[in-house]
């Protein structure tokens, strides 16, 4: 017999398989227990427009779903979009109970729990809520704020340098760390860089295969923040390997500093279905995002090296005194090859 807590843990792990392919939909996992408490079916939402996690699990379970319990990471949807409402599918299958980790915050899909209760099903919410929210944090943050979840990624030496005094920067970190970055890119909808980085490094900003260097099947949108449209016609970001948007003042609008309005940029990206993005370069653009309070997570790769001079990883984040420092809380520290990868989130002042 499988406990509901164990089933929810499995559902959360299943949901993670959809990272990077479900947008603008959430990642969702479902485990269906039969009346005896044994696993009868399981599933996850694999891609936008495809069957939802509950539907996949119900198809596996068949008649064993009747009288059983559906354990799902997100409240079953209550509307008809590209697929039918999952709440109705659970009712039709004869499921007796539904255990939900997180309520759906969207007005379109919410209400599934109420529909299930109205049909006589027992519904409980909140099991492993924090863990399920963490696994779906990008989508949940995006729909709650109306803008994409922003992760700033940088690589630096232990003294915070992203390039040497002569401008060379290949490679600050090790091959295992660079491979890890491609895994990270593969989980987001867009990769964003500034025109300075494009001109200096001619970065391709694609997800490459982890074995032979070829391009992965799915590529996030490449976004170049280029206020005055200086991206060269032959720049690698224009190579057709992935969709690209050159975001100029003319296309997005100007902020107070005369450059691309970053809040407007995020609003436009959200309208285009982007729910998560990776901010990759450079230090000036990262500083502008941080100064505007638009960074939700920081992932840093620190190499055990010292330069003592050269370009820093961050420039002008709006901090002029120590009291204004942007405080971070570590959520993970892992060694990747010889390097350290840390993940941290900004801490609100007063917390």
C-alpha cells in the first residue's frame, strides 16, 4: 500500500519531467491510487496542448480508478482549453477522493476543487504544498505577477571576475559547469542577453546536446536587449538555430534611462507565452534588472580561480551604501566538477 504522502512525492517528481516543454501551461504530476491504496496509474503534463497529468493517469488506471484517490500537484483544471476539464474527467471516472498540493491561481482554470466537491468527491488540499510550489515556482510566480519568472545566471572567479584584464573569458568555469548551464537553459522559455554581451562574445545562446554538441530539439526564445538596434546581421543569435527577438526601444518602449523599459519587456514576453527566462548577460543588464527588483532567483557558477582585475560579474545594481545591499538566501549549494554552483533568492528588506 502506498501512502498519499509517498504518492505526492512521486507526483512532484513526475511533474518535473515537464520543465521546459509545457509553457505557457504549468508542470503537473498525478498519481492515481485504486481503492486498495495501490498505484493504478500515473502521469505528467508533457507539452502544451497535450493530455494533462490526470488524463494520462486515468488512461493507465482504467476501471481501477473507480473508488480510488487522485493525488495531484496542482488543482485539476475546471475549463475547456486545448483539452477538456480534468475535474470532469475525474468525476466521470468514478474517483472518490482527490488530494491536491497547490490551488490553481488562474481565474480560467481555478474552481476544480469546488466542482469536485459539488459532485460528492472528498477533496483535501495542501499536502506537501511547499515542495510542489518549489517545483512549479516559475509558472506560479509568472501567473501571479503577470510577468515571467526571472533567473539571473552568471559565471565568475572567486573574486567576482567574469573576464580577465585583457577581456578574455573563455573559459572561466569548467566543462561540467558549462554542461550544467545547458541543462538550465533547457528548462526555461527564453534566454536574455544584452547587446554588449552579443557584441563582445557573439554568444549563440542555444541549448546544445550534452553528448556531441549538437543542438537540442527544443530551443528557448533568444532575446537580445538592444535599445538602438545594433545587433549585427551576421551575429550568431541571428543564425536561425533558435527563434530570436531583438528587443529595441522602438519595439518595447523606453524606460527613464532611455534604454529598453525592462518592465514593459517582461510584460510583452508574458503576452508571448513566456513564463520563465534566463538572464545570461551581461553585468550591466543584470544590474538594471536587479535595481528594478525584477530578479526572482540567482544561479551562480564560481570557479576556484583568482584574477584580481578584469570585468566584474555585476555592474550598478542601484546599491550605493551597505544598507542598500541586495540580500540573498541560499537554497542550494552544489559542487559541479571543480566549481561551485549556488542557487539563491532575493530577501525582502525587513524579513
